[in-house]
C-alpha cells in the first residue's frame, strides 16, 4: 500500500507542478508583469524544455539533480518577481484551463523543436571550429 500512496503523491505533485508552470506562462503573458520577470520566465522555460542540461542526464544522480534543483528554484524566483495578486489570478485560470487540454502544449512542441535546432546549430559550429583548429 505505501508504494501506491507514493505513486499517487508523485502524480499529484506533477499535476500541481504542471498547473504552476502553466500559471507562470499565463502570468508572463500578462502586461502587468514586469519585463525582467518575463525574461527570467523565458529562461526558466527554455531550460526546462531544453533536451540538453548543464549536467547530462546519463550521469547517475547528478544528471537528474540539476533538473530537480534548478527548475524549482527558477520557478520560485520568477513567482516572487510577479505581483502576488496576478499570480493568484493566473493560478486560478491555470487550474480551470488544465482540465481541458490547453493550446499552450502546441507552443511547447514548437519551442522544443526550435531549442533543439539551436543546440544542433551550436554543436555544428563548435565541431566546425574544432576541425578548422585541428587541421
């Protein structure tokens, strides 16, 4: 029974995490949000969506540790920069709209493709420069 309890708690936390991320997205789109909070929200979202991390995931423990620590810290920092009333309003809107599948997920897919292409272009540039330097 404890295993099922842990699984249900994890699913609840992941759903709550998804609602929080969507609320942050809604708050970042709002014109009442300061520009620096919008920039930081974009950086946190790009890092969360990026397939490449500071520490690669195949490295045991450390690979997942950066995701477990950096993303929640970034979310916490951004939510503190956004006015409290706006964040509460965004959380309410996110909780209601996540019952149905939001259009937000389409943009996540598009952003993911763009981020992967940018990383691939940077990797190609790096390899090109390494080949030129070696020859």
